[in-house]
């Protein structure tokens, strides 16, 4: 797929209940990539956040249509006009991805996001008026999940998502120094949870995708439902999931990227297929091509 020699790459797929994974490359430390090594998966974290939100909605701990201000304070008055559901569907009116990031000087942190949002006197667009992909919205969702559950998203995901499913080698972390990929992530680190912050082996994330295909957690009706704008227009995005079609059946997709990291997932419940591709120091297009090739071969 055109990856440079030595590039850390991992791919995994589950088709018909059988899992296969493949790794190649060498980390900056000189250590060969192993199948259990965790890669930074960037925005693939959003589907974990969406699942955590769905669990709390199902448990009656979060009403997705009540104002964000009901779940967290220290935000301007506009927080009383947007809802968790709108945040999940990227229809809240918050600044789009890239706008807050352009002001970044140090690491990408929750404190930075909340500080910039706290200075926002009005939203760029009315809540529910348009789809606008926003990382900041998922940072807020992580905080809402923490407030409603009484534990940080990292602990909630471990206890309520990954452990019950028996999935290892995946999770939100704070100790970036111990991760083999960290030297490749650039001068500014992605330290938020919710929009990112997740590390996983390809095999572990493929298992996560397969459980979602089988709806083991019973969340599909929430996370896979398209959003709607106030004018009735469909938003082809669920809760952390892009909604597409493949061979006439629904295909759930998402990509992720940061300096030195690229990730892509696709899954189809109807076809029983789940594929993930991860790479360090590679263009997103190469990972997309890899995942497309594996998906086509598996189907």
C-alpha cells in the first residue's frame, strides 16, 4: 500500500467470526512492532465516547435532550441552548475542527478547550442548524459523562465497556511517555479524552468493532441512528460514527489523525465484517487505501 520501509503499521479484520491481524515496522526505539502494541487512534475515540454516552442514556443518568448546562457549569450562557445529542451528532453550533486548534500553543488539553470555549460569547451557528464536525464537542461529552457517572471517561470506558467485553490492549491513557509511538507525535501532544486520547492495538479495536456489529452492549439503536437538524435534514453521523453504505448495506466508518498518527475503521453488521488500519508517520490516504483493500478482500 505504499508505506515507507520501517513504518509502524498494524491492520486487523474480523470476517465471519474469524480474526486476522498483521503488523510491520520498527518504533523509534528500534523495537519491532508487535501485535499487542498500542497505536494512538485519535478520533476513533469518538465512537467509544458515543457508546459511553449511550450507556448512561440507557441507564437514565443522562437525558440527551436536556441542556449541557444541566450537566456541567463554568460555561457561558450558550451552554443552556445545546444538548448532548447535538454534541454527539456534531450539530451543536460549536466552532468546527481546526478553529480552536489554530489557537493552540502548547498541548491539546481539556483545560485549553474549556478556556477557549469560556471566552466564546456566542456560537458560530445556531444549535441544530448545521452539521459541523467539532472536536471540542466531544471534549465536552467526556466531561458530561464524567459528571453523570462519577468517574473519568477513562475509568468508565474500562469498567463499563472494555472489561465486560473482555478486550485488552485498549484504553484512554495519561502516561504518554511510556508509549512507543509518542516520539512521533510532534511537539504538541493530544491529551484530551473524548475526542481523542485513546490507544489500542489493531486486534483489540477489531474486537471492539465486532462486538458493535453483534450489538453485544445493546447500543446500536442509539449510536447508529442518524442525526436530524432542526429543519429535518438528515446528518450522516451517529454517535461517534460516520454513516455510509457499501454493497447496498449500512457501513459504519471513522478516521483519525494527528502528527505521526493515522487511523481508519469500517464495519458492516450485514456483512459481518470489521476492519481497522493504524500507522505511524504515514499519510491518512495510505491507511484509507489499506483498509479499503482489506475490506474488499474480506467481502
